[in-house]
C-alpha cells in the first residue's frame, strides 16, 4: 500500500507561505526565504550540476537560480509526480531547470542519462541539494537517488579513463573500418525482420550450465554472442547467428583470428578492431548514441546512414539494444553473471577467464551484492557498473514494451529484469525453426567518394597545422598582463572558429576527446579570481589547446595515409577484402 502524504501550504509567521508535509515543516515557519538562501549558498559552487531532492514551494531552486549563471538544476520530488505539488511556471520554462519524473516528457529516461545529457564539461561535478525532511519522508526514493548519482560518478570516471587510454586506437580503427563499412549494410537492414525469440549469450561462468539446452534449440532461436563468448559456443558446437564486437584492442582481434567462423555474421562498431571484420563472410555496422559526430562523418565520407544504438560501454549492452532492434520476439540472457560465480570470471573456453585469486592479485576491490537467488555473491566495480547500466536500459525498454528475461540462473540479481529459468523460457517461447534474413549488399564498391574525401582531409590537415601555429604566435604577441587586447581577442576568436570548423571535416573525433577533457578540468575559474589570475588561466588554456591540436594532427594524418595506401593499391585492397 502506498504511503499517504498530507500536504498543506500554510501562512508563515512573517506572512510568507511555507509548507507542511505530514506535520513536518519543509520550509522554516519564520524565515523560509532566508533559510533557502543559506541552503543554496552552502551547496553552490561554479561548474556543478545540482540535483535538488525536494521541490517544496520552489524556494531553494529559486535561490540556486539566483546564484548560477549556466549550471543546470535537476529537480526530483515524488509529490510533483503525484500531482500534490505544482512547479512554478517560470521554473518549468527555464532552460537550465530539468524535472526528473514521469509527468515531464522533457526528462524522459533515467536519472543517470539525464545528468549525462545536461551536465557541463566536467561531468563528474555533481551535487545533491536536500530539502529539509525529504530524506525522512521519502527514504527509499532518496536512497535510490543517492545510489544513482554515486553510480553515475563511478561510471563517468571509468569512461573518462577509457577515452584517455583508447583514443588513438579507436581513431585508427575508425579510419580503416571505413573500408569495411563501405561494403556492408548497416543494422538498419535488419530492423524488425524477425519475430523469433532471441538468446544473448554472455561469457559469465553460468553459461556452462546453459550450453546443453542452447545446443538443443540452436536452430529455433536467434543466437547473439556477446564478443568473445563465441569461443565458448563454438567449443560446444554452437555457431551463433550473430556476434557483436566493439573492442578495438589487439587482444580482441587475437580472440577471433583463429576461429572457424562459418556463417556467423559480425555486428560491429566503427571503433572495433579493423582486422576482425575481414575474418567474417558477412557483417553489419552500427554506432553508439553518444557518437553522433561519428555517424555524421561516416555519412559525409561514404554516404552511409549509421544507426545509433544505446549501449553502456560493453558488448553485452549493445547486444541488448541489437536484439531489441532486429526482432519483436522475447529476449533471454544467459551467462550474464556480473559476479564471480564458482570463483571465476568467465565460462570455459573464454580466453579472458581468470580465477578469483588472480583478480585479487590485480588489486581489484571485491564486495558482496544480492545474487540471482537472493543470496550474496562476490563482484567488483566493473561488474557493478555493467549491472547498473543494464538496470537503466531495463527501465527504458520496459516502457517500450520490450520483453526480456534473465535466464542466467546464477551470478548477480539484475533489478527490473524478469527472472525465469532457461528451460521456462524455452517452454514458453521456443517453437519452430527459424530462417535467417540475408539483406542485399552492394556487389560493386565505389571507392571514389572515400578516396576524394581522405585526400581532401590531408589538405585540410595541413591548413589546420598552419592555423594552430598562427594562433600560438598571435597569443604570444599580446602585450597586456591582465587581459587580451581587443584586436588580439578578435583574431583568437577567428582562429578558434576556424579550428573547430576544420576539426569537423577531419577524422579526429576520438583524438580530440582527451584534449577537451583535459582543458575542461585543468582551467576552471576560481572563486574571486584576480584579473591577473583570470588572464593567466585563459592564456595557458588557449596555448595548450593549440599545442595539443598540433600533436593530434600528425596522428590523424598517419591514419588517413594508411587507409589511402590500401585504397590506391589493388593488391592491398584485395587482401583487405578477403571475403
């Protein structure tokens, strides 16, 4: 039974309205505005995203608005959802205010996705502002919000580290994968072509127990292997219909290079290791929703519209999205342990398999969470982050009436997933043998467009170098100590505009990301900054930007030249397309 809340707006001691919920004064009886100012001042810092738990009469939000200039404010209040409180019209229409709740179409999706979308450059700078007594009145919801924000911060730190480590590798893969993408259809060619049940096989230890059942029905369900899980399936004489791969590392390539792949089709992203696609007879490409610029670049370069899929950074998340795209049938997960079942990381024959002792030797922090059967299981931060992303996706897909089931029968409990045994799933949904759809693909490839585009990029890269060098010279010519002279400011603005426009025309999207992260984090304005300090910060930030641009242009040109060398050499091109 839902808890009932008695909400009363009453006149305060100084004729200012205040609010009572279940006899608790949410705002001061005496000075609600002054109290709200103090709360806002206590929490306010530049550059942060503010999550206000408890709207009340909007006093705290109003005071935060008065302090902020561009910082976003997210409002969460269960009483707004229930209609017992109403948000003020000017808050509802303010572009920097977002309401997270089912009543507001402006904020569709989970809290984590909303924070990611609206936060400023430093996406790890988030503060929760608690309205008095809301943690007591809405304890469960408040804990969920705290947990979501904490999980967002952990995941964002991981993503930032991944970008910094993988940027150069991803950029090279994008360049060479243009040749693969050119010859393949995209995932769009498979959209809703099936109404069969789909089984997503992930590489967790519990997969071992499901393989005998999967083998019996392998011709009656669509089987999608999550990355290197294909090794475990092939060892058990199960050839998946599709395998998803997004990993750009050499290690990932080595997991595939010696496999007998038969008719398995590869579903791959532009940053997947470029040499994996030629190992398969057929493939289909896609990209991530967070890489809109990559989709734009591919369209411009090879005239192909790339579908943008929801994913959480791992191949299993993308497999979930792909299953929902290609079939209207129910989706079963097997091997999705997200925990160290039987004290190991993966199923048999998975080349990434480690024991729990080996994981501990890598200094991983281990802890217990709720298991599939309500017991306690051991996991780590990486698995937990994956679990949380699955739970976010589950909420979104439930709203879309997509049916999905966790049939792992081991590992961690994934909230918002229906749990049934794999045998139950088979009994309920698996019937007839399936037919695999083979979309038409271009038999004759036209390389003229891509060749012309890459040659143009080389010329633009030379221009970019000249402009960045000009920027450094103009910067150093400034004679002031506290500010840029007006003419220099105008010249630098023009330089920056030219650089940003050129970056859009050249394949360096991945390379630029670590630079932007570095610039955002290292040059934040201080409180009560002196003119000299502000000038020094701006000067150093601009100089670093130009220097970093010069550094990544060389790497980008190397990738372009390598791709052009293949394109313009028939022998190398034939070797590349060994299909």
